[in-house]
């Protein structure tokens, strides 16, 4: 099973700041990595798939990069609605696995 | 618009069974793979199972293999999860999710609101 490790666990930032979230895989997942956003009390929402492709309707301030084992989700300028938990997920091999999440909180 | 509505959750004793349903609408159900993903209280996400668009193939997480069965009825636009031999560690919100492909791209582009399953004596 591929283990995904996200860091940091919590990121404390102010609106307007840049957020950089990391996801590291225990073995290569090529570019088969997605990012999801989960606001408390809501289901997750797909943000990025295949490492760098924005899903339908996702604002341009969200971007993904990386390949093989190291990936980054960047939020260029935090909006109030972006404070949430973010998960990475790999589809390179079964079972599909998620990282433990990064909480982006208001500083 | 795409809608996924789960039902069937509740409180169940350890060792008992429960069947979850997911009613799909707003898209051509029989052309998409479907998954169940769960989230234990205040915990992260765990993929549970996937089924191909036509039901011809299924995969499961090791934690549920042999106990849970995913199925679908394309004539009713409904996805199911039969859960047997339930354990306390199966307590979670269960989400029905759509895969962008007929077989499996392995991503989840639409999610239901979830149904809570609590396994407790």
C-alpha cells in the first residue's frame, strides 16, 4: 500500500497570504495524485487531479505541481472560504489511499 | 446537476449487518464507475470500494474485504454497499462518490453528503 504523508499538519496563515502544502508518497505514483478540500460539515471537493490539472469550476488561485513522490498544492492568495482541511490522494495503485490531511487555519 | 444521496445509515450492534444505498441523478449513471469512501469521526478519509460502470469488476480495501460487498442497479440508478460482520472500527460517515471514468480513473469528482454508520453495543 502506498503511504502518503502530508505536511505540515496545520498551517496558520492570514487571508491574502500564499499557502504551500506538501504531500510525499512512499513510492512513485507518477503524476497520479489528486487534491481535495474539505470544509467542516461538508463532503470533500476535488480540486486538482493528475498532479496539476484543476477540476471543473476550481479557481485559478489553486495550483498543483510535482511528480513521482513529491507534490505541492499552492493557494496563491488565501480567500476566507479557503480555510479548510486539504487531502492528497493517489490513484497509481490499489488500494487508493489518502494522506492524513493539512488543516489551513486563520492566523 | 449531479446529485448523490446516501441512505441506510444508523446505529447497529457489532457483528450485525447494514445496507447502504446511494441514489444518483443528473448524469448517465451506467457510464460511470462508482466508489464508497468513509471518514471516521474527526479522522481522515479512507477509500472503501469501487465498482465498474457495468458491475463487471470490483475492488475493496483490505480492511473490508470479505465483509463488505459493493453492487449497483443501473435500472434504478442506485449504488449499494452491503456491510456484514460490522466492527466498532467501521463507525464512520460513508460517502458515495462518482469516478470520472466508466471503469476507474481512481478519482472522485462528485460526492454525496454522506450517511453515518455507528457500530456500538
